[in-house]
């Protein structure tokens, strides 16, 4: 019967506050590790698209930065990604969890009441809560967003994702595929190489260090046997450069090793990785620098 079904295709934009599990949810729904996932806020700085194809559907997921009050130009640009995601979605997947205060960033919930497209709301991390608490939360959210379809879920434990997936496919508009059916993301391999290094920075350094860093892939060459990749970690101060490198270069070496192993797993090929550290005091505010790093059009 499938040959008689009309093709469905659409953009499913994932939004929500920091640390509610948006990236974990998208990675689970796409089946690839596309968005970096750590316990620190603001790990996702760009809109990252993951694409899921079926015989008669194509879902284009877009993971966005967590909603926050911007303190500098970089964060303002990150919030521009979120506003764009609300405006150009065929379906909005709003992710909350059992921990955060329900009224956090209420103005965005207000925006969701006004949208014309379907809203699917996911109450994530139910594996660390009780059934009573989850039921109360779902009731509260249904009152806030009466038109939304609400699902309890655990992205980490992959609980209830099948029902969320079926709801997404059911709400897709009838349309041809937006991308080739053999593509799983709109990002190139250089982008994922930089994201993998950035994830390791979030994992191995504390306090302000990860938020003061940006990673740029200076060269990316694919040979028959391996990828040769040269990367630069930009920091804002000399003292941060010292922390990134570590005593005798040991910390940077650990970051490089872990990043290389993840890249080899992701690219399914050997990787030779060289990482340098440079100081650029103004990169978070400088429009030209932000454009170079992909935050401004």
C-alpha cells in the first residue's frame, strides 16, 4: 500500500531551555551523535540539522541553542537561531524536563501559544522522577499549551521515543523530500570535527574556560588511508591558553587523543589530528570573528 501514500516532509525544530536534553533527544531520534552533549549549559551554539528518511517521509530535525538572556554578541546570535527556528518550523518539538521550573523563560512559552504549526511537547528525564510528579507536570503544561500534544519521555533511556516519532510523522505536511534521501545532516565533516573537539573542552575544563573557547578547523584533508586535520582552539586570554595546554602539554594531549578517537568512530576512518592554541581577546563580540566562526550571516 505504501506506493499510494503521499510523501510527507518537514522541518521539526527542537527548542527549550539549557540542559533539558534537546541534543540527547535529537541524537536518539536521528540515530547519530550529531549534537555535542555535556552537562554544561550552552554546549549547542549552532542550529544543527539531522535528517531521518523513510520510504514516504523525510524529517529534518534542527537542534537549537538553549534559551537564555544574552550577555554578549555571541549569545545574542545564538538566540537569533532560536527565534528563526520558531518562525520557520513545520512542527515545533518543545523540550522541558522534570527538574526545571516550569515558568522559566515564560515569554517563549507565550510565543508557542501563538504559532500556527503543531507543537509536540516532551517532558524529558522522567527516569529521575515519580509518576505523580510527571502527571502533575503534564497537566500543568496542557493548561499552558492547550493545543500541544504532550509526551513523557527519557531521551537518555530511549523511553517513549517511538510514540514521539510516530506523532512527528503524523503531523508532517505533504511535501517532497527537501534533501537527498542518503543524507543524514546538512553539516559537513569539518563542522563535526570542530564540534567533537569543543565537546572535549566542555568535558575536561571547568568554569569559564569552555565558554571562552572556539574551535576552527584550519585544514581538513581526506587521504586514502586517513583524514589529516589541523585545528585551532581560540581563547580570550594568555592565562586561558596555559590552562588549555596544561602542565607539559598533558591536558591538551588528552583532549586531542579523546577527540581523535571520537572522530575515527564518527568518520569510520583513521585520523591524524594536530591542535594549536591561539589568543583572540575579542572573538565573542567581534562581528567579523563571529562571521568566521559561523555565527553571523
